[in-house]
């Protein structure tokens, strides 16, 4: 005897829909309870494992719960005495939920794969150029793939609904009038996704790169599938579309290496002795922990009508150290000149001559 027939005969007084709701609720409760027990058992077994291993359990917690719920509802529909119309509606809903589950599992797999790949690299070290390169590629490709998974999941889900099936087909094939409309609507999104893929492959920018964009100096804080967040030195955030970095010029201070040369320009009087100034510059940078122990140079780079231009070059490990070292060198050299050679600071010269004696007038010559 089929189970639904047995249930009808066992409870003839109960409406079929009430029995179906009760069975579905019971199946959902059992599925949630079973899932909680499984998660606790796995978490207890991984208590001594690494944080990364425990994070994998957290990432898979949602999809596994949804899978158990789908299975529970599918089982309850098979045995519940529900009308055929409602059975078809619930089965269609389960199909849509299964498509969403597959998309969710794909997103979870992307997250786990990206995390496993980046586990081999460390960004919190001084020489992190290779790590930042891979981090940028993984983040951009992961985001682009996630957008693609979401679009495909929505398309397949819509294709199961007869009324909006054409919209789902349009998302997949961009055919017909609806496809053209959707294509135009998604053009900015798709262009930014393609720009993100190009950036991931060609690497004009990376996470933590120091850039000058639109006259602002900042560090790349985040790269999404549509825009780049640049953290300005005064804690503002500059939001720039991805296409900007493929269409317009910008400065990247850490494109190949993170070390930089800091420049300090001084405009001094021509009477300034250069050798004591050069020795003082060497003493300043050798005593500073910001110096990378590589470059320290002092040169006269220009001669103007009133002053000479003295350029100091100092090396630093990164853009932040270079800026701080420049400020330190500038302050201490000015203090040194004020103390030892005050005449070296720029000044305006004014020479006074006695007035020439005017020729005597005619009256004075007669007298």
C-alpha cells in the first residue's frame, strides 16, 4: 500500500493539506536538527585544527543545510496526501531551489579554491610583490567568475518558469529583442568584467599598490568586479571604475618593486658649502631606520638667477617610508643650515650707493 494512502486511512479526520504541512514541517525540523548535529560533530573534530580548516566548515554550512532541506521537502512530498496541483508547484519550487543550490555550491567552491591557492602566499611581509600579484589575480578572477555563476543560475532558474522563460534564454544566448535589451542593460557590467579580467592578466595594478590617480596619492585597498577602491593618504576613499586603468594614464609607484627613491629639493644661496651638507645628509639617513641602505646622493641639479637647486636622493623600502624619510631629511637639513650656515638660506640682496653730486646751477657759478 502506498504511504500516502496509508496516511489517509490512518487519519481520515485530518484535511490532506494539513497532513502535508505537518509532514513537511516535521521533515524540515528533522533535517535542521540532523544538520546541526553534523556541524557540531565536525566542529568538535576540527577543534585542534587550523583556523583555515574551521573556516571551510563555515563556508560549507549554508549549502549543506539547503541540500538537506531540499531532500527533506522532496521526501515529504512523496509521502504526503497532497493534491496533484500543489505537488507540481512544490516540485517546481524544489527544482528552482536545486538550481540555486548548485550555484551556491559553485560560489562556495570558488571561495575555497581561492583561499587554498592564496594560503601559499603571505602579504604581511616586506617583499610581498609576488603575493600581491597573485592576490589581485585571484580576487578579480573570483569576482568575475562569481558574477558569471550568478547570471547562469538566474538564467536557468528563469528558464523553468514558462512565463519568463524567454528572459532566461536571453541571459544565456542574447537572442531576440529581449536579449538585445538585456545586453544593453548589462553592457556596463560586462565591460567592467572584461576590464577586470584584463587587469588580472596584465597586472597594471595590484592590491596594496601605491598609485597617483586624478592627482591623488593612495594605496589600492580593494578591487571589485566593477570598481577599484583607493585609500587616500588622509583616509578618504577614491572610487575608480575598472575601465579607467585601461583607458587613462596613471602612476604606479610599486609596479615592479616596492622600494622607491625619495627626492628632497632645497633652494640655497650660491655661498652654501656643499661638502658639509653632503656629509650631514649621509649622517641623517644612516641614523634613520627608514633608509634602505642603498641610495643617498646630493647633487646641484639647477642654477637659477637667485638660488641653486640642490637635490637629495634617498632610498626607502616602500612609498610610506619614502615619504616619511623625505620629511625627516628636509627638516634636519634645514635645521642644520639654520644652525651652521644661516647665510645659505635664500635671501634678497640690496646694494646702496651714494648719490652722484649734481652739477652746480648757473646762480651758484656766478657766486
